[in-house]
C-alpha cells in the first residue's frame, strides 16, 4: 500500500492559483476549486497530476462525430482508480470513466468527451488529432429469405440474411459480438399481423460474444441463418410482415480496431404460417 500511495503522490502535485490544462485528482472538499464539466456536472479539483503521456487516442463514438473517447497511455500505475481523475482543457472539465493496464508495463486512463470542438481541443493539448468517423462508401443489397414458403406453427422459422456487395469497394464489418445470449442480438426484427405488432418473446440482453471481421469484396455475398422463433411465437395462421435489421459496424481493415462507421442492413419480407392440419 505504501508503494501505491507513493507512486500516485509523485504523479500529482498541489493545485496552484490558476487552472492549467492537465489531469487532476478529483476532490470533494468544500474549498476545492470547481470547474464546470461539459456533462452538466461541476468537478472539484485536487492536486494536479504529472503523468507522462506515452500515447493519446481520441476516437469518435458515433457517425455524427459528437461523442468521443479519450484514452491516455501512461507508465504503469499500480492501484490506478477508474473515477478519481479529471481532465481539464481550456477551462472545461471531463470526468474520468475507467482505467486499464497492459500487464505491468503501462496503464490507460479514459475520459468521455462530448462535442467535436472539445475533442479537437483535447487532441491539440496532447499533440494529436481526433479519429473521426466517415462513410466507407459501401453499396450493399440486402434481403431476408425464408427457408420455406409456408411454415407450420410449431416448426423453426428460419430465414437467411443475404448481404451482397454490389459496389466497387471492398468493405469490412463485424460479425458477432452480441451473440452471447439466448439469441443473436446483432439482429433486430419487428413483425405485424395486419395492423397489430407481435410481442417480442425474447430479450435484447447479451454479454458480448465472439466476433470476426468479415471481408466482403465486390460481388461477394455474406449469408447468415437465423430462427425467428427466438423473437416471435407466430401462434396464428396467416401472413406476417417482418422488418429485419442487422447491425453493421464497419472497419477500415481486418487489423483496424476502431469502428469507422455504423449502419444497418435492413429489408422487409413475409412469413406465412399454415393452417393447422387436421
């Protein structure tokens, strides 16, 4: 414990009269200097920390480039807390949200940042630029194909998602990552019988899951079978109108770890349930 306290003490020093840009310990003391955060909160500042920033990553978290994630790599800090630090840049405060480590070689301190201008200011402070999302130029033909023209009520209701790259550019997207659950929640379905929506009999909850990056060259087709019985009961005979969607997280390559764009592969189709046989 003495080693941990000494390590953090050496990294942080007393706060001066002016609020300089940098990382501070969060303070709940009544006399602590307060700085407004972009999240609507007010942060009390304690000692300023002199972390050696080995790497700074500022990555967009949405297609509109409004929400960002700041990850700062510092020398390994044993006992580094996940919420006790505040990043201050140009008079604005950003509360810490998580930390991590690479064995005993390095640690990471994370801060969410809202607003492109704020992200650019934070990036400039650390001598880098934010990684923005941009449309990858994909052109995909999407369809859901039922395995049968007509299903019996008690049978699996399998359909095949078919994504064809009809464009001139190779695309990379994630398959999996939401399938550690009773169903694969990379899929989303809505079904109606006439004007009445069918209730979802499953759950959207998942614990992540294994995933791979799928490379789809021009002319290539990705197919994936799914059972609609995990979403709907289809208890009555008739024709059901179904809208199917599949989350597409695009990457620049198989090796790239940052999402370049998020989209949906969507299509409408019919599911027919046969009358019960006597």
